[in-house]
């Protein structure tokens, strides 16, 4: 197995890469200090399954990849695995759209967008679910504890402005969950009438909220744990209670990948999930080793105990809430149609592996 950390800007090919630039639907925008995967390296299209290219963004919800890499699980796959590291969601989505990679680990919402645009690919495995915490200043957290949904209008009355909420772009997984929370769960009306959204990458959320530039954020681990450790901030809600079982990241696989290779990958993915459950300390070491700066072994281990760290492989467990999220992805205009679970998932590979 080899790893490349940089690559050439992607030439247009397959589905126009530019058509998915704006979706930015992946969960994360990378880690502080991580290198930008775009710009300087070369990769040929990998339709030859003598080689298999696996792409990832170094975010916590892609935990299975870190274990597969560090524990040598990729060596059990018959194809030679090349790992491509990308610094942000849009770049890995562009690479997948342009057939530059065979397998990618990213948010479920960009997978929906690509399927909607006709991409011949499916989700073969889940990676994580229930993966966000609403973190806010203590002032708003206390207000929410006492007034629940009315806390938003109370905040606006007190401060003469709406809350500033740090979230990745429209249609991203945390954006969809936040929208569901405000509009459906709390029944407060259109989200834009309740809060002022501030476009923000997860990695920058801790410093931004600490600087007082936002009042709250819908944030993944380990950044939620970082914010929670600081004085003056608290947890308002957990996405696992807002939209129970909602998907976060998934394993998205080109249909050009032979079934036997796909089965080997999903088998090792399932093995990694089991490893995580049985060896959280070593899994944290693996995550810290691959993610790099900003995520220590201690922080990665602490974050595993968070209720927002829910890792799994079985794609069946994402089916129902994926359908709910697809309606919101359509509503914000990132897809032309509501992508159904039958369009998005291919359960046969996981079922074959799990029945062996």
C-alpha cells in the first residue's frame, strides 16, 4: 500500500467535476495543518483493478480507514491499494466525480448529489452515524435548558440579533441535520428566519466560537470535545436525539470496482469497525497517527467515548434516515430529485460478506 498526499488539479471527466464543487457536502473540511491534496501530484485513472485507489479526508468520522491503514488490513485486498489524502470535502468529491479514485470515504449527502447526477456508484458500507453535537456559549446553553425552542427568540430579544450559527455549506450533512432540528424537531419555521448561518469548516469551529465570532455550531468529534473542554461553553443537543440514526460518512464505491474486490474491502471495513469496538485505545492511536496535527492520541481516545462517536459498517442501519435526509438535500436544491435508498445503496456486497 502506498499513500500520496498531493495531486494534480483534476481535469474534467465523467460527471463534470465543477458541478459538484459547491455542494461541499462532506462532513469536514480537513484538519488544521493537514496538507492540501490538490495541486502537485499525478494520478492516472484507476480502472485497472490491479490497483485500487482509496480516497479520504482526515476527519474523525472516517475512523475505519485509519485502522485499515495502520493495522495493515489493506494488505488483505488482492488489488494493490493506493491511498489518496485530500484536505477537504469538495476536492475528494471532485476526484470521485472525475473517476480519479475508486473508493471514497465522505459524507452521505455528496454521495446523494453524485447519484442524482447519474454517477455509477453506490454506498456499500456505513462509516458513522449520529455524529454531531450542538455546542454553544454557556449563555445560550443555559437559555436553551430553560426555554428549549423559545431560547432562539429569547436570545434575539436580548441581543437585538439572531444567533450566529457556524455550519458547513448548504446541503452538507451537519447543515441538513441542523435544518431538520430547527424546522421539524423544534418547529420554529424556516431555518434562515431563526438563525444567521456562518459558513465554517469544522476544524475552525473551536477557535471561531472561542473568539466570539459565532454563538453556536453543529460540530463533529473531536472538535466538539475540544469546545466542551473550554470554560464558557456547553452542549445544547446531540444529533442522535434530533434525527436518531442519521448517517454521517459512508463508503462510496465506483461500480467499476469488481465485486470480488468490493467484497474484500467491505470485509476489511467490517473488521476495522469490530477492532474499534474492542480496542478503542489502539484505534485512537491509529486515528491520531493518520489524521496528524491537532488530533493527539489522548484527544482521539477521549472523543471515542462521546455519544457522537457511533461507528458501524452495516449500511442497512442508515436506510430509513438516509431517505429523510434526501428530502432535505432536494429541498435546499443540491439534487434535482429525492434520491431513494434503492438508488443510493447496494446492500448485496455487505450481505454477502456478513453471511460468509
